[in-house]
C-alpha cells in the first residue's frame, strides 16, 4: 500500500468522524430546544391549574344554595 493511499483513507475516516460529531451536536441542540419548549408548556399548564384551583377555593363566588 502506498503511503499516499493510507493517508487518504485516514483523511476520509477523519472527515466521517467530523460529520458525525457535527450531527451529534446539532441533534443535542435540537433536543435541548425541544426540552425547553416542553418545559415552558408544562410550566404554563401548571400555572393555569394553580390559578384555577385558587379561584375555585375563593368564598362567595358560587356554590351557594339559592332559596
């Protein structure tokens, strides 16, 4: 095997590894964004539940007997 051919093969493998690393980083970024979005949605839902629970517990806002 010629030294040039061996070096080319190594360069090809290095390029493949670099592309894999870039894809991994991009995937990690996309996952982080998804988690942040879902966290924000869940946080908003939790606040809405807390707000609804607070109004249901307030006296004088319904639930009385009319008669």
